[in-house]
């Protein structure tokens, strides 16, 4: 188990939470055009995706040399993206991605 991913998750939360709190701390947020409100609502998930993309696409070998990686994580990310865009919520997509990755790794398929 990689414990450095815990720090990545905490960093993701620290980066995405302030964007989710914008409507609470900006009193006139509800008066913005709907397109601007949608933008602010999606900044958090976009930052989360950007931070996670590096962890999915790049692996480090024993000498810490980065290389491009294609694995089960790509499937999990794809399922997450589809579910998030269809349901307009992040939780279901993240849970599905985590389940896919966990099951595939538990079955030793990846």
C-alpha cells in the first residue's frame, strides 16, 4: 500500500475545498450568470482531475525515472468521468473508480 497517496488526497482536498466554499464566502455569487456559476462549481473537480492525472499516467521506476503508464487506472478514470458527467456528482464516480481498481488488483489482473 502506498502511503504517499494519503498526502495527495489531503492536498487535493486542500486545493478543491476553497472553490466549493466560494458560494458561501461570496455573498453575490447567486447573482452571477449561470455559466459563471457552473464554472466555479466545476473548478474543484477539474483541479482534482489534474492532480490525479499525473498519478495515473506517470510511474516512477526504482531510480525514480518517470515513464508513461497505461493500466487499469485508465479504465477507472474513464468510468469516473462518465459517471461524473452523467450524474453531475463526484462521489459516485470516485467510488466506482476505487472499486474497479480495488477489484482488479485484488484479482491480480493488474
